[in-house]
């Protein structure tokens, strides 16, 4: 996954993709 992409965890689909990948969201 290119780190240059601006991921937006607040998007439900992006959050699901991260969680499905075994990751987690940290709200800064």
C-alpha cells in the first residue's frame, strides 16, 4: 500500500478496510 495516499480513517469504507486488514484506528 503506497504510503503517499492520503487515507481518511473517518470514511466508513476506509475504516473497514483498515480493520479488515487487522489494523486499528487511533484518533489523534
